């Protein structure tokens, strides 16, 4: 009979890695290694307990995380024990009184001196050297952090430094403010709340900020003040209301999606490439949602079918928050190319110069190039038709009395639409389309213009009035004789002599400002390009589709065939006439022969062929006239489909808000960064990935970022942090006011 295998550890022992165990009781503790009692200590022998923990790690029997978890201390505490043991042996493990060892140095006189030096522009290190205190005391004197409180050892384990050899013997935290914070602190598991959420008893998990040092991607929190300005969280809450009970609610879902977009992982599957614990800390949770959870939450929101309402509400918030840039509304169509197998309607793809299956959208932006809202365009509709359809929406967007200028390209050219725009209380700015008379070279003058953003431009311009035939419905419009529309025609000449005609009804603008505002339309094109590369503008966020309207009239392919037959028949008649002319030439040449006595017979086949060709042309024309130009879609393409738009409108809103957030931060950053015009967005992309510290003092959440890749970049970010701190923004879902700073560069 075989004997049962005896356990290596007592039943009450706690496992310490795969080879060791710890058994503690009222009389002390015993450490077992491979079943042998290796270390023991009495209940009052704190030094022996610390020595056992240090030697378990030093002998590589267990990792720092495993030992810290078994002994119930943090990773920082265990790291401190190992450092003290390496420096002074067992004597270094003796407990010493925590806190300051001498009298308090921060007197009122010293505080006033620190404030005086800070006002003169001195750095923290300079102030500390001149006053004889640490930089941590300087920060307390300046009110950037509260005075340090007694350190309470957390019960949860963390492993900020797995081996002292990696950090160097006797190393200390680089930042004194970091001494009270666990490096790479692990969030407290939220098991109870997750169980409640599983049974539907939790509306949404409350925010729990994990304090710690050198936490990854803390730079994402720089986006919160600018994100609040976009109104995404507020507007979405009003549009959709609370989500179904669960651990993750609307706040986490939207913040997660925005943070992912700023990290250039805008699609839901990008969550698989980001560490869930790292993002979870920033979301006020123990871990971020996984891909399937994020998709499920987005699908829940899309099921409300309120994407258009969300876009309209975001647009209204944009107009109220930034009234100046929306004095000019830029409209343009955008084509999202589809490369799948579904039978979608085809449209012209300008950037590819082909026609292919795609979804059309109409985007509205402001004068600074930031998107305001997007609407799904009707299939195969021109921009002029979209302008006609959207005029009531634009009036609702800007209010009943405000007069804005609508800027668009040649796709919206239509004198009838121009009259509708002016009648609706708007102004227009667009390019002329069709035939027009070029201006003489001597009519042009060079004009310098200083834009609102401070940039200077030089244009060669000429101007005259032009009359367009269009119906008018209001007597106070600029109507010419016979119902014409009188507009300003401003010609812009390039150095190569090319002339660009610009139309507007505004008489209060100079020709230079008109040219500048029209050229700003390319900011919208630049947004499309940037968003395609960085924010997955054209991504297929949902594979769902729906049937197209079978009664919608579409071009009849048979009409094109019939027109082709007419063209071919005309070519046949022309060829028959040519053959008959050749036959006549031959007969004339034969009649000139003396032998034929001035007579000759024309080949009858040529005349017969001409009569047949003329009959074919008449039949082709009759067939073309009888063939309708348009037919219902159900008869032309019975299986035509359209892509589902609700999910796309939702993700558009999220990514628009992310882009507007980044653009706002870039505008704040440019005055403090010499290369801001070219590298502001690149610097922000780096800033979003910076690690940093999170620390709560009273009602303030301090966000201290690690230095950037270069001192000049850190200096620019420090100025940005000061401006963001002044906004007094609260972390969403809490009363914690965000205070931003960036650590000094080493040796600077």
C-alpha cells in the first residue's frame, strides 16, 4: 500500500512563492523552506521578522512581491528594509522614530522668504539652497502640497522595485514628495462592488483614486480641463441618461474612449494593447474595461438611437462655449470609403479620383479648424442639396438671431441655394463655378493682411461685382434686375498667374480678409487628413448594416446604355455619310474618263447603308426618350445596403472631443514653446504618455509629471500645467480639484 505524500507546509501556513511558507501566531512566526523550519522569531522580535523577510528575497527563494504580500507590508517598506540591511546590517533593521527628528524649520519668517524668492523666479532647488531646507519643504511653503502626514502602511501589497540591484544599493526616491507614495502602487481590488454589479445592484462604481509614484500614463490627466470644455461628459449624460446598472458607467466608458484616442488607439480593440491596471488608475477604478466590455457599452449607447441628438447637443455647447470661432461655419462633405463585401451605393471619391462604395457625411467646423458636429448625408446627394437640407439645423445651432457666414467649396455652388442662404439670415462665402471673365493684370493690387491669430499674409487681389440669375424671396437681399443676385467677385492671383474667383455677399469685410477666410477652408481638409491618421476617422466601428430605401430614385443604368446606343448610332450615320461621299468621289472620277462619256453609276450599297444607319439612329433616339433617367432603387439594385450610423455618430463625437481637447491644449502650449506651431501636437502626444505621481491633499488631487524628453519641453509643459491648474477643474465624479506640475530635470 502506497503512503500519502506529506505536505511541505502546515495547513495554517501562508505560501511565500513556490518553495516557502510563513506561519505566524501569538508566540511569533516560523518560515519554512522546502518543508524545513529555516527562520523563526518571537512575537516581539520585530528585527527578526524583518531579517527573515530580507533574507527570503536575498536568497532568491521568493520575489519581493510574494514576500511583501505574505508579511503584509508594501513593496516600498520591504525595499526600505533591504536598503537598511545592506547599509548597516541587522542594526539597520531596528525601528526608529518616524517623522522629523528636530524642531520644525518652516517658520513664518522662512515661509515669507520662500514666497519672496519664488516670486523673483527662482527654482525650487535654488530656493532650497538659499534657505537651507529641502525642496519638499519649499513646496509646502508655497502651498503646492500639504504638509506630510504620518505614513500608514497599507495592507495591500505592491512591488515597486523587484530587486535593489536594479535600482542601486542605498538608492532613495529621487523626489522627496514621492517618499510617502508607493511606486507603481496597485489599485485596491474592488471585489465586493464587482459582485454587486454582477447581480445588478450597483448603478456605477464610485471613483477611487489610487495614490502612487511613477504611475504610467498619468499625463493623460492633462486632458481633463480641455475635455470639460468640450462638454462631452455633461452633454452625453443629458442625452443618454444613466446606463444600465454595472461596474462601469457612462463616465468610465467615455473617459476610456477619449484616453484611448489620445494614446492613438481610438478603436475598441486598442484596449487589448493597453495595460488595464494603468488605465484603471486614471479612471478611478482598479482596472479599465476590456475590449468586449467597451464594445458592449458602446452598443448599449448606440441602441438609444440618439447619435444625431448627441451631435446637435455637442454643437450647441461648442457654439455657447466658443462663440467667436463660430462666426464662420465651414461645411464640407467627407466620403468614408468602404472596402467590404456589402452592396453599398457608390459615390465619387475625390482624393482617389474614382467612384466606389462609400458613406457620405457632412461636417461642420469653426474658423479655427475644430469640428463642431457631423451629420450623415443622404446617399448620392450633392453639397448644394445638403446645404438646402441643413439650413434649419444651422439656424437651430447658432440661435434665431445670430448672422453667421457659411463657407463651402464649389460642390455647394448653386445660385438658388445662395438665395436660400441669404433669406435664412446667413452670409455666404464660396468659390465661383463655371465660366467667368479673368481680370486684367493691372487690376490686381498686393494687399497685406494680419490674421486674428497674429500671422501675416500677402495677397494679389482684384474685385468687381457679378450678377447671378437666381430667384429671390426677400426684398432686402442684394437682388439685381430680373431677379438676379448681386455678389462680390474677388479674384486672387497666384505668382504663376492662376486666378481663383471667390464669391461673397458680405460688404463689411476687406478683400484680404475674404481671401484669408476662404483659404482657411483647408483647415477642415487638414482635420480630415489628421483624423484619418491619428483618430481612425474612416474606421468601420460597427459591422451592422440596414437596408437602403427601395423607393429612393437612383440613376437608371439602362438610360446610360440607351444614350450609348444613340452615340453609337450617330457614329454609324457619320460613317455611312463618309462612305457615301467616298462612293460619290469614285463615281465622279469614273465619269471623267472619256470612255464613260461623262456618266457613272454610284454604288447603291453606300446609299442603302446610310438609310439603315439613319433608321438605327431614329430607333435609338426613340428608345432613349422612352427610357426614364431614374428608377426606384429596389428595381436597380434590390440588395442595396447602408452601414449602421448610430455607432459611428457616437464614436465621431468621442474622437471629435479628443481632437478638440488636443487642439485646445496645443493653443495653450504654443506661446510657451518656440516650436509650438510645428511641434505642439507632437509634444502633447509625448506628454500624454508621461508617467507621474498622484497624491491627494485635502480636496486637491496633485498630478506631478515626470520630466519630458528635453528640458525645453519640460519647461513648456510646466507653463501649460500652471494654466491648467488655474482652471480649477474637478476630476469627473469627485470634488477633487486638479493641480498640475512637472518635476525638475535631473541636474537642472
